[in-house]
C-alpha cells in the first residue's frame, strides 16, 4: 500500500550527459531511478531556474526512470544565461531531441510554475508522446499573469514590491520590466548582478506562505541569479513566445490526456484562478487545491500532494 507522505530519500543519477542542440547550446541531462521502469520527465521552473538534487526526490526510484535536464541557458547547461535562440519552441524541440536521444517512446511529464507552461505546450505539440501530466502552480503564459507578477503582487506583498520597484529610479517605475531588462542586459556587470539579486529576492519573498525563502537568493552564486533573472525577463519581454491566450487555447488537443493539477490555495506567484480555468478546459485533468500552501513545491502540503499524484500514474 502506498504510504509515502513526503519526499523520497536523496539519490544520485545512474547516468548523466550533455546534448548539443544547436546554436552553441549544450544541455545537461541526468537519469535517476530504475532504467527499465516507465519514463517520467521533470521540467523545472523559471524559466531559467535549473534542476537541483531535491527535484529527484519527488519520485519513487523503484517505480520510475526519471529524466531531468537543465533548459537552455539554465543550471549546468551552457552557455549559462544565454537568451539567443532560446524560445518556447526551441525548448519543445529540445525535449523531443532528448526523448529520441534516450530512446524513450512516451513519458509522464511533471512540471511546476513555468514547468507547467512548458509541459502543456510540449503536450499540445506532441500529444502522442505524453502518457499523463502532473502539474503544479499553474502558469498559463498570458499577459495578465505577467502583469500580475510585475505589478499585481503589490496588493499582497507591498513591502516586497516596493523594494523591487525601488531598485530603479522613479521615472522608470511605470515600466518595471523594461527598466530591469536595461540593467540585466546592460554593459555594467555590477549593475547586472544587482538587478538580478533584486529580481530574485522579490520572487523568493512572494513564493511561500510562511516563511519567505530569501536565504536561497542569499546563498546562490551571482552567475545563477543573473541567468535566472535574464532568462525570465527575456521570456516575459517576448510574451513567453506564446499566443495571447497562452497554452489555454490548445487544451482541446490534449483533452484526453490524464493529469493532476496541484495548486496551493495561497499561491501568489501563480494565483489559483489559472489552475481553476485550466481544470475547466481539461476534461481529463483533476484539480487538487492544497490549503495552507503557497507557490513553492517544497511546502509540506504541496510536496505530499505531488508525490501522491505521481504515484497514481506508476505501474506498481
């Protein structure tokens, strides 16, 4: 009987490698678990956040062959922070290239936040390759959701937003995204890193119900913070390379694909309304709203719900 209510113990990859995907991009990938078990793909958030060892722990290593990779410009993929030839379309092509490289016919796809966006975009592009979806902290990639992150959060986290806005002069605060883009992609490395730290601190302060996880930003290398902030700003500036309705308009293509949506009731980064709208447009998707939780996958209620959701698609 399944009894796990938290993450599995830490595990090391049984295989890892690099995959060149063109235009100078080289992707880091790894596999954990059981080689002959059903395959599962983990898609990290951001965009630009990269994978960590904790992400391996959502999955029963005896039941799954788990593939994790760092998306273009993120984590251990190179060149770090690169936004050239880095679009949603490129990432979908990368997933397919990795699937073919590893000889996988189809897989369960797991993604949270931006990872949920990419998982849905990939499934809509390659529905025959996706057995099921496990999604968390739904971000549908619409302009209103970007505006919420940049401005709307001020209604809930006025202190965090004030610090975020205060990083740029008053005459630039009418366009925070543009102001940050100018600094993140400017010629002054010190200004780039300072803007990246302000961007990532803002996101961290708003990501959990209690307490804020700003120590992650404080401990992170400047290069990682800069890569995350640059790639997020790049994708936001280009509307996630998605149509105006984001991934919601393509749900008819995957209406039959089973899935679970895990959503923190008090998720402020990706408010619950997006998860609700997705569930209404997805007949085979089941919504689980977790009380007493925010956005982070590592909050206790979220992580136990994710572990349970993955288990229901296992062969065991």
